[in-house]
């Protein structure tokens, strides 16, 4: 039995940390599964709407990545950078 498309897409995006074009994900699914490009698009849209994926559009092309979790250290660094920007100090 074939693993569900949603699970396969999410696992692939979690292993590859970066933005990946929807078209590339569609080509991979056609090459390695029995799913159609349209079903890939539907699953990506569903996962974006549910908050599992982040999406950005560049010239009407969708790029996806797994939702990035911020650690406390990341949040602290970001807040310190914002404070420095507000005070007009250089960001280190």
C-alpha cells in the first residue's frame, strides 16, 4: 500500500529545509507515485490552510516549506535585533 501523499509531501519538505517550488513537488510526485499534479496542488493548499506549511508566491508561482518553529533563543535574538533597530544601533 502506498503511503498517503500528504505524509510524503510533509516528510520531504521537513527533510529539505528551504523553499521548494510547487512545480518541482508535482514532478517528483508524478515520477515516484501514482498521484496527479493536481492532487499534489490540492494537498499542498490543504496543508498550507491547516498551518502545516508556509507558502510564498513569487510571480504567481507557489513555493512551500515546512512550518518553521522558533526556539526561545531565536525569539530572543529577533527581539534584541528589533530593539537595536528601534534605537538606531547597528545589528550585530
